[in-house]
C-alpha cells in the first residue's frame, strides 16, 4: 500500500456516521432526546440536537446528486464516492477507499460528530443548551459506534475519541475509556469554547493531565457554523466560500495561541496537540507575531512561561498539510518539517480523493523528504503508532 516504497498514514480521514447512530447507541436514559442525523440533502452532514440543527448555514432545500457541486463539493466526487454511498459508508467501503487512495493506516474523525456538541451548556443557553451529562452521553455513544466501526479492520483504522468539555470530570473518564478499553489513538475536540472558557483555563487541566498520562494526543478540528462562541466563521458571512475560508484556520489558530501562551504546554510538557484541517501556512506569521507580543508584555501577562510561544508550538504541536497546499513551502522554510502530518479529508467536499496521496507526492512543491516525513515518521510520532 506504500507510495513508491514509503508508508502513508492519514492523520485526518473522516467517516460518514449513519443518521440513527445516537438513537441506536446512546444510553437508554437519554434515548428520548438522542441527536438525529438529517437526510434532506444529498450527503447531508447536519444533525439535530434538541430543537436545533447545530450545523448552521442558512436555508436548506432538498438537492439531487447532479446539483451537488452547488453545495460545495468537487464534480468528480459523485463517481469517486459512489460505491461508499451505495454501501451506506460502511466499514468495508472505508477500507476500500483507503486501498484506492493508497493509505496504509488512518486515524478517523467525525462528520456529523464535528457539530453534534455545538451547543453551550444549559446554564448559558437556556433550554436549548446541553446538560453536561447529556453532552457526555452523546460523546460516549459516538465512541461506542466508532469502536464497532474500526473493529472491521483494527490494524488499519483507529478512532479519535470524542469528549464533551461540558463536563470535565466526565471527559477525563472518557479519555481513559477511549484509550484503555476502545483502543483509540487520539482525543477529538472542536475549537469552539464552552461557556466562553478558553482552553488554557485551569478548569481543563485535569483533562490535559489525563491525556498526557495516557500518552494520547489532543486533536482540534473545526467544522461548520455552530452555536458555540466565538464563531470562527465570523458570523457576518453567509456563503460557504467566505465563512469556510475563515472558520477552520481561525479555530486552530485560536487554540494555538491558547495552548502556547496560556501555559498549557508549560504545565503539561509531554502533551501533544494535533491542529487539523486548517492548513499550516498561517503558522509562521501567527507565531512570529505572538513571539513579538510575548517579548513585549509577556513578562507581566505570562510570567510563568519559560519559552517563547513558537518554541512550545514546535515541541508540542503538529499541523496537517493538505495535498495541494502550495504555500506549505513557506512553513517549512520557517519551521522545518518535523511537525507536519498529511491528511486526505476523505470524504468531504474539498478532499482530493482518490488522488490526494498522488497529488501530494507528485505535485506539492515541498522537498520529497518533507512529504515522506509528513506521511510517515511524523504521523508515527503524533499518534504513537507504527506504519
């Protein structure tokens, strides 16, 4: 399966959850309120939680397959994804897609699950928010389903476990269960903040401590417009072209600032963080500016930091590079290639599947050695997995 003799691990491959996942897997005491995946559109990614469709984005009308490109996915995807759609995106189709793409192994992330926890707590949002125990049950149900999904090919597919930061104590227990019982290799969080608490808030320290203790990376992955604040799509934009350009990079940029400048890596030096699907090319500018501000006011506002923010970033963070991210060359000029990992983003609208691996190896204008590292050794270091 290796490309030109080099193994390929996908840092961020997605699944398409069945619409009734939570109805089937959630704890019976919450079944009456189980989230429901919507099926009004072709390849519908939305999910209804309580009274809200948590993937926002304006009016939605039913859409046929031949109109799919108007919903933001590539013209070739109808054929490329045809078999997987026919099979209902089952585990066999996932492995088949890995074979077609040329992937040896992959860590799997949500689709509907990117949004399902996109409501604040009841205390902040009223009756349309999530009770912490309900949010924790949503995450547990997803993880149980993902474990069953990965069991089809447990030596090739590995889950990223969802945790609900609405209840930190429950999140700590779920991290432990995900690693020890379910065999997951990462923990997934959305960048959006619960109760407007930034990720460096001390309330999250038990969660970071458990991830560090379990030697499992935390992975942040944005998605669409939800009800969490801040809204990294900036709320003022009403088209996918505009808000999606901002949302995913800004989300992980905010996480980067919080984890490095907020002292998380100072307190938890062995904690690894994956910042996914927001490109890597923004990092030189952001970390340069952040270092400048650390030199300016860090003595007063961040006196506990022993290193510059960019140094914490390089020692603890990994960024995903996409197959056609030409400006990644500037990232490598600035920071090197030790913390880049490759992702296909299958089966989402902007994925280069089934030619993501080929595009990266044959066309991306970065050194070949950097490509090999992103697809192999760096992936291994991030997820503590062998290829």
